[in-house]
C-alpha cells in the first residue's frame, strides 16, 4: 500500500494542452459560420470603401482610449460604437452585432487592432487591383466586385395573376381565364401613372431608396428597386396596379449601363419628382413651373374607357340617366355619398358593380339594366366604379356670376394705369419742384447725397437715369412722373445724355439747410430756407375767407379763454398741431363751439391746417396768435 501511494506522477514533464498564446495574439478573431463570414466580409468591404472615400484615419481615435484604460489593443463595446457614431459610420443592429461577434476579445471588449488590420487589408487589395479612383470611390469598370448578401424573395405565384376584378368584385359573368389579357402600357404612360400616384399620395421617393444605398452611389440592385416599388404601393398588389412586364420596362429604362445588375434610382427619382417641381429651379428664376403638369392632371385612370370614342346613343343615354338621378336626388334630398361610403371600408373611392346596384336600390333610384350599363361604361376602371367622379358630376352646378363682379370691375378701373396726359404748368416749373424737395429736406433733415452716392461706385459724379429715379423714390417727395422728367432734363450730364449730375442736384437741394463755400465769403450772411405750409388742399376761396372771418369774430368775443393749456394737454409731443376732434373738444370745454356752425368750423380747420403723416391737423399756435391779434385790435380805440 505504501509503495503504491508513494508513486506520484510528475505533471511538469507533460506538455500543456492550452498554452494561452492564442488569447495573447493581438490579431486573433473569432470564427463565424459561412453565412456570417460572407456578411462580415461585405460589411468590412463597405466600411473600407467609405473610410477610404472620406480619408479617415481610425487608429488615433482608438489609441486615445487606450492611453487611459491600458487595455492593450482593446476597447469596450460601448466605446467602439461611440467612435463609429462620431465618425458618421451608420450601422444597423445586425451589422454591429456581427462586427462585435467577429472581433470580441471577451465579454465586454473589442479587439480594435484586428479590426483595423482587416480594414487595411481590404483597402490594400482595392488599391493593388486598381478598383478605386483618386477620390476613393469604386470604378464603374469593375461591376459586381462587391458581393451582396441579399436573400432572394419568396416565390409569389399570385403576382400578375390576380386581377383587381377579383378583389373589388366581379366585372363580367365569365371566368377570368376567358377574359382577354390586359395589354401592357407604353413606358411613357407607365411613368405618367407613377407620377400621378406619387402626386396623389404626396410621397417622397428619396426616403424609400436611401436605406438601400449605403455608399451613396445612386444605384441599387434590381431586387432592392423592386422592394422600394413595393413600399411605394407600385406593384401588381399595390394601390397602383402594374403588371410584371410594365415593371420590367421601368427597370430596363433606368438600368445602369455599366452594371446590368443595378438600377439608377436617383435618375428615376428626378424624373418622377418633375410632377412637383423642376430640379435646379434656383438657376432658372424666370421659368414658370406648372404643378401638376396638364398631361398628368388630365390623365385618365387605368382601365377607364375613352368616353369620346363611345357610341353616341350610349352617351346620350348616360346624360339622360344623370339628369334623372340628379332630379331624384334633389327632390328626395338624398345624400348618396353616405351609401357609397358604407361599402367602401378602405376609402379607395371605388365600389364593385354589385355594390353600385345595391346603392341604387337602397336610395330607391330605379334604373333599367341598359341605363346602369351606360353609367358603368362611363365611370368604371380597373378598380371598379369611381363613385367620387360620379358624385362630382352629379352635384355639378352652373358657374354663377359673382355678386361682387361690378365692384371688382370698378376696382380694376381705379387701379389701372392712367394714360399719359399733358403736364401742368407747376409740374414743369423747376423752381416749384425744387421748393417741394427743399421743404422735405428742411422738415426731415435728409442728406440727399447719401441716397445717390451709393449708385456711383466709380466716383464719376454722375449716375444713370434709372438709378437717379430710384434714389428720388427713396426720398419720398411724392413727385409725379412729369416732375421727375423735368428734374432729369435740367440736371442731365452735358456729354452723356443717359446720365444725371447727381452732385449738382444734391448741392442745389441742400442749400436749403446749409450754404456751401462759406469759408471763401466770410462776410456773406446765409439765409435759412423757410418752406411754405400752404398746399392746394388748404387754399381758401373768397367765400371761405369770409366764413373764417365771421367765425374768428365770434370766437374773439370770449375774453381770456386760456385755450393754450388745453391744446398742450392734447399735444403730448409738443409739435404744435392737434387733430380736428381735439380742436372741437377744446372749444367745447370753453363753451366756444356753440358760437360757430359746422361750416364755419370746417373753414377754420382748413385755414390753419398742416399736413402731418398723410392727414391734416390744425396749427393751434397760429390759431391762438390770430385770436390774440384780433382781440388786441378790438381793444384799440378808434378816433
């Protein structure tokens, strides 16, 4: 027993089954299945092309983390995803899971050294074989080098076999096999129907294709293009019914000439989006865009017969039926749309032929089979009976002339451009015109030269006539076209008939505020320009002057009215003017309004009024000064 127990094996002489070197290898990656390996190779190839195109260096982003964590070539899974997100590399959940599964070192870290080595190997392979250009994009002469891992679609034998008549009700009493097959539409008509579908549903095509184009190459595979059309409800089972040969013609039209396995989806998107607007409209400011185009708006629905080609007796019968149904609906106050909506659960705007007959029977609209058949010939299409168009034409009314037609014509006549007439004498008198401009300059302290100098970029002291007229409009002097023409003729440049000497004009106008060259004439006494407040609207004739005289005599009878304090209460800005209503209030407080009539009040207001902000206000200081003079003259004894 002792001899047996004393024999102890020496395990140090045996070789280790696990050396641990495979875990210490910095380039170690995990083994995946065949399908997963094919997918991870595709993902790494796409990442290599994207990184090469953007000229991104990945290693410094990972080394910054390693300097802090000391993980020796590994980063956490969260930081790995954070770096990819920061660099704008968008990965799906399945793609990110495969990357982590391939390069995971343990439960929470990723071997970024092996990941970068795999990216570098793919980039070197693409450069050695000349598959990328200087910008980092794949060349078109190497089609199909990137193998896609897309799974084929499941077989669907019902595509192209099931007609809309089997969905929305029977169209004929015969078997579908005995019905004639639908002829394929021309490619141009197919494109128009797709445009009509996109317009009605307000769909943005870019949102359905961009997820398939990861590298932004403007191309997708044929299966991806079909899948996007299915999402757009463009298929033999979608809202826009197209048979397989029609879809094949669209694919053949937009197939990439360099790669027959791919389709140029951006070209397809630009052609379809023409129904909304024109691409590059910012470069064509004068282009008028018709949205939608007339040919798209007037495009009949698929399967709808050409009503103009129908026999004349059928069209007359249909019009007679519409007239009878309209009369029946108006007499009984029937709301037909509610009956159609009860059968149209999905709001498609169509019902079957059997449902049409049920609606007519429910609404007690009795029609013969020939009359119902005439309605079907007019409103039937591939989806069934179009009751929206039927109700629209049934409820149509004659276009009545609007009640405001006469007022609209008067407005047009008032706003119409007046024909040129002979200028008045005051419009050709340059002295009166300059006086009007000087009054504007004195009141508002405007520097005329600043408005006009901006158009003289080369400092030639002259500007063109259109620029001179534009600068005059900025002054807001309310000049008529005849007055502007007079100014242009007076200040026209001598040797340049299309230019105006704006400096001479500005100097002449600004003399009303300051006289130039006073340093050369020290003994000259400048005179301030005092603009006249009179205007054609404040001119008094003989009768009005007599009325003002009588009114002022009546107001002078009140001794010491102290109107100035009342006017100052209304004049908050101390500008010396008040409105007519405030004048009436002040006179009524002093019981002076009872002494004069309304006609005399209007004459007094017109006599002392001044234009302020487009309206006339009374200058109460001049009014009080006149009252004071009249009262003082009455106190003076006459001998």
